[in-house]
C-alpha cells in the first residue's frame, strides 16, 4: 500500500523531522508535500524537498499572511515556484473565519497565485474556510484548470465539490473526515468519485480520530485513508491506489498555461 500526504507543514512539526518521515514510511507513505505559508516557509519547503527524497514542495502565501505579501514577496515566490522540486503553487485562497488579513488583500493575493500557477503550468492548492461562495466565484474566473486545482482540506458541500470537479479540480480529504460531527462533509465525500480524491494530514494540525487534539503527523494519513474507505465501502488499498495515482497525475500534467 502506497499513500501520499499531499499537504503537510513539515517545518512546523516538533521533534526530529527524519524520525517523522521514517514513521510515515512505516505507515506506507511514499511521498509528502511540504507546504509553505509565506516566503520563508516556502524556501524551507524547497530545502526539505532537496534534503529528503520523499518530500516535494508547494510554495505560496496563506490568506492569513496576505496583507504582508508585497511585490518583493511575489517575485521571490515566482522564482521558487519555477524550481523543479516545486510541484504546485499554494497554499493560497480565502479565510473569512479568522480574517487575519483584510478580505481585499486575501483576494488580491489569491489572484496573484492563480496567475502564477497558470503562467508556470503548475497546479494550485486552495485554502477555503468560511468563504465557499467567494472562493468559487474567483476560481470560476480562472478555470478550467488544465494544470490542476486542489481544494485543500475540503469543507464544503456536494454542490461545491461538483463545481470544483467541473473545473478540473480535485477534493483533498483531511482529518475532519474522521470526526463524528462532520456529517455534511462525510455525506459530500461519499458522493465524490475516488478518481477525484486526494489524501492529506495538514500536519501538525487537524489530527484525525482517535488522536484529535494532538499534534498531527504525516503517518496519520493512513487513518484518513481508512475513513474514506469506510465511506466508500471499499478496501483501504483501493483508496490508497486511487488517491496516489490522482496526485501523481496532477503533478505531472501537461504543463500548459491556463
């Protein structure tokens, strides 16, 4: 069984990173995407991808930090995003739950990331929290996404998932799928075909049951896979094979501009 954790903040993990990656390997994880939230952490993601053969990098500015993303930041990101270790642009998007950056700044940054991904022909990884409608409105301006689109830690409903898929997007599933109170999410994911699903941990956040509230690690993507298998009524190996193939297809798509 080969699993891929398509979204982890490896630079935020406590303890020895090599030990965390070894634990993940023992759980069947063959690749981990190290995701940046600002320019320094994006640089670190690239460094980690160069240091560990099972790590690839995703570079971008989180919506929380959008107000601090000036032209110098975007020039730096653009250079990083062109590096061979970088498989996608993000995480970017909108967070209207915490609103740590003004919403106009979040939208401005989101659009810059979408444009960058299109120019480079690389997938874009989208954060969306309590901003479903506006996120989809902006994505529809830029779609369809021939170069790949990932809704990270999906929290929307089935209608949103279908709209994303119509634009060529994929739905990424994290720890909340294991939460007993996530009925709407579980109902939506039950209807999304395996061919459109990805797995992630968002480490060190959103640890799945029975570790909810603890720091998360890439190895626990196996628990996410098991939860998806339960929703689909299939074996974990089938979920692992499908989601791994999906990720490999996304990061190796024809590098055309959108």
